[in-house]
DNA sequence: CCTTGTCCGATTTTT
DNA sequence: TCGGACAAGG
C-alpha cells in the first residue's frame, strides 16, 4: 500500500483504465518496480532463480503499453519456444488481447526468419528460401563428405556438423580460422555453396545471415531499428556471440535494451552461449541501470536451501544471496529406486495418489529429466493409470517418416530448388526415377552448380537417359509445376490445394502399403491428415500461408492450445526446456552418475554446467520436490547398473531426506496417514455431486 | 528398378 | 529397442 501511494502521482492514468485490470504495479517489489519504470536506456537485471525476472519483463511490456508506447514497437526475445509461449501467456493476463497481439514475442530464430523473409534477396538468396533442420543438414553434410573425401579420409557427419555450426556461430568463414586445406574445411565450403544453390538455410544461417543483413545493409538495419523501439531479452546468459551482435544492431542510438538473466542458469554453453554477454553487459551497452533481485517468490526454503547448497559447489561464480519469505516447507526427498520401471511406477502412482489425498491437480505436477528418451517409460505408466499428460519438446513427432515426407512435399512446391526435400520424395511413391537417375542428376547439379530440379530440366541430361526414365522425369517435373501454379494462385485455399496435391501423388496409399500392420498404416495416415488439418486451421484462423506454416514447423513453434487442453495434465519436460517455468510439485528423475552429470560432460570438462542444469531443475519447484535415481536402467534394451549422482552428496542434510522406494512401498502405512487419506477421500466423495 | 530381409550401431541437451 | 544401412532376390 505504502509503495503504491508513494508512487501514485507518477502513475499515468492509462494504468488505471479497465483494460489494464490485471496490471498493478504494486504486485512488484521496489527493485522490480524500479526495473519496470526504467524504460529508457540500457537496463541489466541480474538475478537468481525465481526472483521475478520474467515477471519484470512482462510487467515492463505492460507498463510501456500503458505509457502509450505502440505495442508493435516492443520486442521481447527468449531462447526457447516454450519460454516465448509462457511469456505470451503471462502478458495476456496483463493487457487486453488487441494490445498483446502486436507485441513481438519470439525466439531469436523466429525473429530472424521474419527479417530474412523480407530482405534476404539482398544477400543473393531468394525470399522463398527453405529452412533445414538438424536432420536435413546432417544428411546433406553426409552426402558431401562421401562425395568429397578421398579413400583414406574419414569424417563423421556429426563432427563436421558441429564444427561448421561452431564456425558459423563465431562468424568465421572457415572451420578453424586459417584452415583452408582440411577435409572439414572443404566440406564446409561446399556445404555453404550448396545450401545457397538450393536456396536453403540452416539454423545457424538464420542468425548469421540476419547479422549480415543488418550490418551490411543500413536501410534494412534502420527499418528494423525503427520498428522496434524497445528491446527485451530474457535468459540473456544463454545468448551466443551472434545473438548479442543482433541485439546490438537492432538497438539504435537510444539503446533501449533491457536484458535479464542469471549466470547460475547458464546451460547452453554447448551451443556457444557466452555468459560473458551478461556479465560484461556494460562493455556492450555503456552505463546501464543495474537491478539485482534477491527475494525468491517461488520456492519453499527447503527447496531454495537445497538449490543454494548445490550451486555453491561451482567455482568462479558470482555469489548471490537468495532468500525466500516462504516457510521451510516439506523436505526435499531423494528416493532410491531399484530400476527405471520402479521409478516410473513410483512417481506415477504417487501422482495419482496425491491427486486424491492432497487435492492436487494433474497440471500441478511436472516430471523433469536429462534426456528426452527418459520420458517414454513415464508416459507408458501414466497412460496405464489414465493420468493426462503432455510432453514438451522432444522430436519424436517430427522424426516420423510421414511427417518428414509431407513437409518435404510442401517444401518442394514452395521452393523447387530445395534438393534435400526433392530427393526425399522424388521416388516416394516409386515413379520410375530410381537411384541411378538421381545419382546422375545430382552429379550434373554439382558440376553445373545448379539445383537437382534444374538439372532434371536440362535437355542434354534428358536425352542421355532411357526413354522410360526421361518420360518419368518429364511427367514428375510437369506435375510439380502444375501444382506449384495452383498453390500460388491468388485467393486459393492452400490447405485444400495441399490436400489435393498429396492425394494426387498417391503418397498415402504407398505409406499404408509399406506398413507392417493395418493399424500402423492408419496411424501414420492419420498423422498426415491431422497435420494438413492443423495447417488448414492456421490458415483460416490466422491467415497463415503454407510458407508460414512450414517455418513454424521447422522452428518447432509451440502449438497454441485450445481452452480445454490448456495446461491440463502432468508436464513431462527436459531440464533444458523447463528453464523459466515453474510447477507446484516437481519430480526430477534419473539422478544417476553418467546421466546427470552426463558422461559426455565429464569428458568435455563441463560438469559445472551439469550442476547448473540440476540447479535449474530444483528451482522449478514451488512446494515439493523429489529427486530419484535408479540402481538399474534399461539401455539399448538391456539393464545396466547405475549409481546415485555425485551431485546428491552435495545436497544439505538440513533440507533433504533420503529414502528408498522399495522400503517405502513395504512399510506399513501409519494409522495417522490412513485416517488422513480416508478423510480426504470421503470429503472428495461427499463433495462430488452424483 | 523395386521389395524384402538381416545386421549393426546409436543416445545429451535446442533452434 | 528401434531405425537405418546394405545385400540379395523378384
Ligand atoms: N513481487 C512479487 N510478488 C509476488 N510474487 C512474485 C513477485 N515477483 C515474482 N513473483 C512470483 O515468483 C515466481 C517466479 O517469477 P519469475 O518466473 O518471473 O522468476 P524468474 O526470475 O524469471 O525465474 P527463473 O529465472 O527461475 O526462471 C512467479 O510465480 C511470480 O509470479
């Protein structure tokens, strides 16, 4: 109250308007409020977990709008799709929909796509460029390696991929500066040249080319500087060099750049993230207002104490004093399991039980893990208990053959030079353009530095083929041309065109035929049909073009949930993707040596980052937290012995209790608890109208 | 040219 | 456990 009245004179009237009903400055503590009110000039918010950094960003957006700033001039960038979505949802609670919508809240990559779709032609690409995902790029690199490597030379596609990615992230034009001879260097050069002929970009190009565009073309830079007057970046500790450069270039002389972050939550070092971006913020944006937040509003002291004790083990960190006004709360449980089956069984049945005894909702629970693969067992057990759940991220959906094929078909229609997509579907279903023809066309395309599609059109090439092959090619290229025209006819419903096109290809019949069981065939067919419908919805509701839709798919844009499915069910999510989120009850599974910390990180000497990862996981919990580890875990189909993570030893006895699942299950339930449970059950039954 | 079968090798994290 | 790479037969 006191805060509110003392500041009242400075609050513009707009803030009090009904539109802003959800936005009240007095929901912020004085430091947070200072950050929100600092709208001009560079602003650095460096603060620990759960101190309200994201809240400050969203409140600041709302405040700017209340001050009369055009929402379209506000840019808020996050690192993951999930975080972007979370922020949009939080903003939706503070401002009216028509004001929230024009605000740009996206990931760096999505923002870059938007910039490039408008002006990439200035860099010699065409505006209908394709975006290649991880699988597409590794596939392409693999092909280039086989084509380039001499007999005695070997290079793993994955290794080349990460070298190239690292080079691009640093803005180098060689794999290692100065190296133009090695196989990797040759592969890099060819890769980049071929991408350009195919009119395609990879994820790193999105950042790199946008950077080029902004630095080399003043008009473009100024256009985007005019567009975005207020920049905000969440999780700034995870930005890489190129991303920092992008921010620098988007900011004009006014330097209205607000960044928030926490060096203890830096978990993307493996992707080139540089903590120095935030720790040396002053070097890039002179004289910033610096705000430090120390009160944690999220977690109980047991959880916060556990997290603090753990992170103290990291050397070279800036010490922080995080405190919470919340009570101690239940102790953090560390539970030993015999194997991963028991782990999944234990946590899922406990969730089912707590839903009854504690009246907790399913969406209050989250299961966090190191690897996507770990979610599968938990999913199976949740299904058995009929507990609703949702898996965040994980690529299984996009890994499905039929989804890749569908996206490739669509991609070829929009950009015929997209070789990776063309070669994927050129003979699926079989249409008489087999490997040997494709091989020759590819050779010619490499030789002439043109796309495969262009090579196929080549008169000389065609005359060198068998009559059958030549006819097959003529038929197929003509077919694509015709559908491309239909798709690009103004006012056409693209989803309908796509559906008809896929129908004409005979793809679905081929897909079903190639499946072992009828059930599998129907499932796969259904996925394709569903995806087209998904696009149809997007086209009708949001006016998205097929291109927009494909971009969303490639960037793994989070699907907006409709009201019923919104946030319902237990959340299954990796530790990385969980950053920035919070849940009342968290289960953090698989705390075994070799998994967390991961074996790889030990070899690479990045155990500190693994510790931060666990720190991030622990600090997602609001009320209760359980950490589990297994004596055995199924790996490659057979059980492998495992031991508790070395991090467990670093947790403070004061806030942690150690348990064993088998003993817990066998132990007689205390009479007190039984009474409590039956009481809760009875209450539940009595309150349920029948 | 296309289909079918067998064997082997892979698994961090995200855009 | 599962999917991709390769080899052999229609
Ligand atoms: N001044 C405040 N009063 C009450 N609750 C607050 C306040 N500030 C933040 N919170 C609450 O604390 C929780 C954490 O906030 P937020 O997610 O913004 O933190 P954060 O700093 O972004 O966390 P992290 O870095 O761990 O992702 C949220 O539930 C938020 O609503």
